[in-house]
C-alpha cells in the first residue's frame, strides 16, 4: 500500500470514528434526559411583561403589584412598599432554566402528589388585563424532602425540582414588606454621607440635640469633649437603618399622637425628612411612627426605638 493510500485509509477511519462519537453523544439516553430536564416556568422575554403576582396557600393570599417599576404589597385596598430584591428573586427562580425532570403525564397522579387546584399552593404571574403568564401549582415534597412536585394549572404534566418555592408560599405578608423607615438606605440611594444636620427631640418638652456636619467632623449644640466622630456616624447609620415590624392601617399619619418625639434629618440635596413617634403604646414600649413624604404608619419595637435616641456620653472618645 502506498503512503498516499495509507493516509487516505487512516483519514477515512478517523472520520468514521468521529461520526460514531457524535452520534453517540446525540443519542445517548442520559444526555437526552439531561436536556429534557432543563426547563423554565416562564418563557424568555416574559419578565418585562409581569404586572403582578399572587401567591395562595391554605386560604391565605399575598398580592404583589408592580407600579412604576417598583413592587408593592396590596392589603385592604392599599399598596405598601415591598422588598424589591425578594420579589426579583422569586421571578428569577421562575424564569431560570433548571433541572425539572418530568415525573408523570397523567392527571391521575395529581391528587396523590397534592397537585389538585384545591390542595396545591399556587403562584400566579399576571400580565396586565390579559391571561396569566403562569399559574404554577406546587404540591408535596418527595421522600427526600428536598424536591417538590410542580405542574402548570392547564397541563397534566408533572415535574419535580429543588424546593425553592416554600420560602415564598409559606410566609406572611410581613415577609414581603419593606418596613425600613428610610427605604432609600437599603437601595444605596441614601447614606450617612448625605446627612448635613440632624435634630433629635426626645420628647415634646425637651430641647433638641443638634448635630451639624462640618467638613469631615461634626459640631454639636451640647458639650462634648474629644468626640469620637465614628460613633456619631454609626448612630446616624442606625437611624437610617431602623425598621418597623408592621404597617398600621387604622391610624392617620396626621394624628396628634405623633407630636410626642421627632427626628429631623436635613440632607445635602435640600430635602428634609421628619420622623415622628408616638409615646409608648403598651407595656413593652412599642411605639407608632410616621415619616414625612409617605402615607404610612409603622409599629416599632422598643429595641429599635432605642437606636433613635442616644445619650451624648456614648459619643465620647
């Protein structure tokens, strides 16, 4: 056999082996199964169409609404600010391709797996006044407890996947609320560096403590020898970070009860925000609070309220 014929024969063998290898990959049952497991509940491009989400379980329903690019929790006909990141995380789970292998294609399996409309938890993703983008039924977990059975309302096909859903379906309204009195702080749009002056009125009849920014330092209307300015800024960060534990429906922000104590924050952009508090409402020293510029009343636990009022001695170096 000539050298040229040997090269031709060897090339033919290599080409044949390559074809066999490619066909093996294409028709390998395990690889085909992996492709069939990859699945997303929302289709690409649908996220921008989402206008609302409802989550129902055990006769409890959470209603989330998108307005002006922000998410709100609807309660009693009123919209309260929602944790944006928390809603976005849920949408990511629904839209991300992940391992969701098919477990059944028969409607007879629905009752056994708690996937009937009456038994299942439900996440409905809305798109304006049109039909829902998705109604996902969430049934029971498998024997490992790590995976859960799922199906779309209008389909018999049952899939299973990692149980990332109970975090969202088994929670109260408070899980979804953004209860920060200054939510811009959570979004990174507001920080201690933006505060130019802080006036703290511990009670209606007491003179205020006044903190005024002077370059990188602070001046005070009270005597303070060798102050620790890092402690002053830590105190202001506590104020910006304070959260309530619920929204209160039946009290108006204009109620005279909020004349008890107040904090006035003046920012470098000319905006002034006033946080006003009631006197303690129970033996645990819980209070109600409201912030100028928003139409909400919060309840605040005593430990959170204590962060708002500080003895000047703590600022000593």
